[in-house]
């Protein structure tokens, strides 16, 4: 089967900075793929190489088997890119912009029905004849998505689609992206909202300093960090924690103890029994599963909040 | 090998977009240059009427009309391609064209054709407006059209090159103010180079805009400072050279595809 995206030994330098150092992976047709990494990891450069906006120094990138340099027409026709920045041409209305984008891809009047459908799907009908510069940020984001889809590409790249949008629109975008995926599109998503990647993606690549730090299914990546946090609210503030639980302690205040438990080795029941035996009266408890954020921090050199490159 | 003109519909769309862009602000892109050229005609035509030597039997006002038309055309052809490209480059909306399956040749032809379109529209506008004051017959329409198209295409190409090179608007303005404007003013718009001292005549012959204006003027009067065939050859060579450079920059993606 021809991969939707095939990236072979991609190298890119910007002066003395080796931005991409031999990136190698492929994305199968129909996958929902996440591309994560801290600032400067090389995500945007890699996406730009896929889209033909940046030329790689070495290596090959193919979209559905079409080389993005040698066979750029076919490669670009199969690819729809939603840029990260809210860029627009202030001379034109929403419908004009979509017609122009459709025309650039060699499509004529036969594509009008699809343009109308996109306007409906993305709730842009009321704004169809409004000039781009009069739209809100959220509406501009919708138009960017419509522009990326106007030529019916098989592979859709969303570069930080949720950046700067409110919660309601973010959820609408997630639902729309899921729908595209259900309809058979291959989706490549970069995001700095790790819960977004965790929620949507089947497989995830984590880039760090221009290299692939991890590439696996979401389940396997999450299993790399098999811990959960157990927070306990206890009645007596002065009791000594049993020695066997000291190694699990994360934080302790007067009435709250937080322990980090290994999902396989540390059973919650056993921990609670040990505490009761030591005289603790437990008034309340809560658990918190570790997510992609912990995996991300563990795998990259990034130790604060991750963001897009 | 990919056919460089395989996406003709994409090319026509880009051309149409560029034309609509300048038509949407026609007050600025068409009317203003026509009015400016008329002001030059009224002021210089009146003030210098008896001071500048032209061809025999020709009033000074009539003499400067073709030069003013050509100067307006070349300045606007340059402004069209350069301002559109730098605006979309700096603003980021150029990405929509760069993501499309358009070849370098299609990109080039669409931008240059739109620049020629604006050049011809302002040229016709200046001619018609001037006609109210000075009835100016055309000696050889084909020559007029040929020089109008070649000169506009040349400056359209130069506009693309300048916009690719410039990183911000100020650099482009400098290119326009320190190269295009002086070269077009010093190209014989307001005088015949035969009225200049020999040294300045020689210098003028290194100015490619001089040949555009001189050949264009021949189309109106059947007279020129140099043979129209030479002007045509030099103008066409200049266009070829700039087109080749422009294509090379677009093909390499210089400052466009990092």
C-alpha cells in the first residue's frame, strides 16, 4: 500500500542550525497522525517541506507516492494545508477567496457545489460575501480550513488549528476534523494542546531538536509512563507515613498526601490498607491518570509547557 | 517531466485575481496615474513649449505625450507586480499560491500579464485624456502596441524581481524611488536626447527605458532618436534577460520557498 505521506531521511539546515536531522517515517492512508514537539523541534519545517514551502537539503518527501519536488503538481493536489497563521487576502470576500483557491488547483465551475457545501459545513454561509478583513479570528480560521479542503485533497495537514480559538470553536473544529477522518481523509495534526493530540490522534511522532524522539501509537506511548497520581485527604495531620509508602510520595501538606503509583506494581487497595494500618483516617481520595503531557516531558528536553515550532 | 503550462486554469485564475486586485482599487491604480500624467502634460507642456527642441513641425506638448504615456505604463506595470507580490509575501497570503500546483512559468506569466494589463489600461487612459487637449494621431499602431506590451512586460518582470528581493515595503519603495523613477524621468520623456550635450547623450544610451520611449514615440510620429529596430531589439533583449532572471528566482524559490 502506498503511504499517504512518506518522509525519507529529510535533512534541513538554516545556517549553522541543523533543523531536521534525518527524519524518517511514513503515515498510512486514513491515519489520524499527530506531530508534536517543543519550540524549535522542527515540526513546522517538516510540514512546510511536505507542502513544498521549504526545500529539504537532503531526502525525499512523497504525498501518496508523488515526490513533492519532482512531481509537485500531483503531490500538492493531494495535499490540503491549514496554515498556523491567520493569513488572508484583504481584497476579496470569503466566496471569492474559495473560488480563487479552487481555480489555482485547476478547478472551474464544476467545483461550485463543493464550495457551497464547505460554506454550509463550516457555518460560513452568512459570511460568504463578506470581505475577509471584516471577519473575526474564528471565522478566518474556518475560511483557512475551507481553503485547504476546496480541492478535495486526500491528505489534510492542520498546523496548530486550535491556536487562538475559543473553546466552542475548538470543539467544533475537533468534530469537523473527526468527520474528515471518518470520511477517509488522512489527517496530520500539529498542536501544542497535548490533550487535543491525545483525544484525536491514532499515532504520534514526537520531534525534539530535529530528530524523532518517539513514534508510536497513542496507547503504546501512554504505556511508557504507567503511573497515576493518588491524592488523599486525611483526618490527622501529624501521623508519620509508613516507610513502604515514602518512595511513592510526591507532595504532602497537613491534610493532603499525593502519591505516585505504578499502574501494575502499586495497587490502590494495598496502599489504602497500609495507610489504615498506620492509623490514617481517609476522608476523601481522588486519582489522576498520567497523559501525553508526562510522556512528552519525559521524551523531550522540554520541561515547561510545550508549544509549536 | 511536468508540463510547465499544464495548469492553464490555475494560471488564468491567478491572472484574473491580479487584475481584479487592481480593478478593486482603480481610483488608486488607474485614475491617479492618469491624472498625474495629465498634470505633467499641462504644466511641462505649457512651461517648456518654447524652450525644448523637438522634431520639426511638432509642438512640445504633442512631443511629450507618448513619453508620458510610456512613463506611466512602465511605472504602473512595475507597481502592479511588485506591490501585489510584496503585500502577499509580507502579509503571508502568498502561501495560498505557493501551496497550489502552479509552475514557475505559470506564476510568472500570470503576474506579468496582469502588469501588462494595468500598463495598457493606464496607457490608453492617458492617451484618451490627452486627446482632449492635443489631437495625437498614431503613425504605426503595431509599433505602439508592441512597445507598450514589451515595456510593460519588462517592468512587470522587474517588479517581481524587486518584490522577491525586498524583505519589507521600505526596500521596495527605495527600488522604485531610486531606480525606476530616475531612469524613467531621464529616459527622454520630456526631451529628445539630440538636445542634450554629447556626454549625456552617451549616458542616455545606457538607459534601457530610453529605447522603450523612443521606439514608442516612433509609433506616433514616424520619427525617433535611434532606429526603431534597434530600440525593439534592445527592449526585447532586456525583457528576455529579466524574464530569465525572474524565472530562475521563482524556480529556485529564492526568498519565497525558504
